C-alpha cells in the first residue's frame, strides 16, 4: 500500500519538468542552427547588404 502511494506521488510530482522542457527546446534550436548554418549565414549577409545599401541612400 505504501509503495503504491509513493509511486503515485512520484508520478504527480512535476518538479524539474520545466527545466527538462527548456533543455530540449535549446537542443532542438541548436540542432536547427547547425543544420541550416549556411542558409542562415547567407540570409543574414543579404539582409545586412540591403541595410547598408539603403543607409547610403539616406546619407
């Protein structure tokens, strides 16, 4: 009887679940960055080129 009660309490205890979720999200994001590194770099370079060209028009 006591063991069953402890198992139910352990199953209901959600302490630390938020930390695990955060770690999993970070792992997925890091994985996506690694997979799409070249595409992200190209996209950012194009964005900064456009910003620089438009800023020259203002001055």
